[in-house]
C-alpha cells in the first residue's frame, strides 16, 4: 500500500548503496535504479549525487529522506493498529542472529514461529555480534539475538539462555585426559580463535582478563569466521580452541573431538536485543513473547 518508490528510495538513502538496497529489498539492482529514476522524474530533480561509484543525497534528497522516514513509520503504525483490531498477525519480520546462534540455536525457534504464524514473512540476517548490534542500532533489523554482553542504553537487552564455552581438542590430545582446564594450561598450545567482532572472541578475552591474562598470551595461530571452520581445523590437528558447547553435539557423539570444562567455568548469555524506542509491529511483539516463553527450553 505504501508507495513502492518511496520504500526503495528510503532503503537506498539509508544504506547509500543501490546494491545493498537491492539485496535487502530482494530486488534486482536495475529494478531499484528504475524506481529511483521514476521518483526523480516525479520531483523533477536529482535525489542522489553519483560520483566515483559512491552516492550521496542531494539537498532535495535529504528533504525526501526526512519525510519518507516519517511517512513509512506512520504507515507501519496505521497498518499495525488496524491489524490489531482485526486480530491479524502479518508482515515482514527481520531477525538477526550472530553466527553460533544462527547455526545451532535459532533455526528450530524460527521454524516453530513460522508454523504458528504462517502469514508472517521471516527474514534472517547472520553476522558476528558486533554486526548484529549495528544492524539493530541502524534499524536494519527488528530483533537481534547475540552471544555476548551488549552495552548500549538505547537498546533493550534480555538474557534468554546461558551458554557454556568449552576447551576443545582432538581426543588424543594431552589436554583431553583432564577433567577440567585452567587458562594457563592452554597457553603453550597452538590456539585457533574466532575473528575480531565475534561474541565468542569477546567472551574469551573477558574471561582471560579475569584470570590476569589476555589474548596476546595465547599462541594464536589462526582465526576463522565460523564454528564449523574452527572445528574442522581442530579435528585436523592444527590446534585447540574454545567454543560453545551447543556447537559440539555431533562431534562429541562421533568422538571426533573432546570437550573439557574450563575452571572456573566460562559462561556467557545469549540475549535478545531490540531498540528501546522502536515502534513495534504486531509480528515483532508476538515474536518477542514467543522467544521469551522458550528462553529456558532451548
């Protein structure tokens, strides 16, 4: 119902990228360009300056962006209020999840939600914790679920699950024989870690700091962007790592990896994150209730 040209313009203006806007809107880039050209013809002025593969808003574009933001927000509010009266739960819900949660925790949650609310279109974006928090802050997604503490007073952060991280190595490794591991035990061994910005990496750094150590004290030899890559490297004998217990079910069952608790235990929260002041669609409200009801069950 809202003017499609205005929706496309707002997405391009917010991201300052035709490519990113096309991806987020599930459109082709030529289709996005066509919509913008139509809007510029309607106003008889350029809305974007295009130079050296970069775009910026013109003065007219800035004005349209300001009004588009208000118009689209009011449209969402109107749509939500009417559907609340009629009992409909419908619309697009953008959910973001950090890597470990996206791979091992959230699929079943989204599957159950979709089965219950068939008219809601779910879209999932995956990044590391820093990336997901930025998406929430920039209103690119409605809800984020992340694996590290979040320090932003403008965001609501609700701890949903507690996750334990374990020392992981080959079953034949010397450390596999121990009942528990302290931080100093792992220093001599080649260590494989997640990339900067990862919630797992941040939790490890915080844990080491409490033990009067740092990441620099580790014999860090490799960094990977996903738990699966790290597990494969450890299985190949390249080093040891610390990752979530929830990622290890298959490997522990097949005895391809060994997991040893740290002493003291390394525990982190999995948290639901969303903007404090954001107008919430009915679908978002229902998802928050649905997820929180299952916080202690997954």
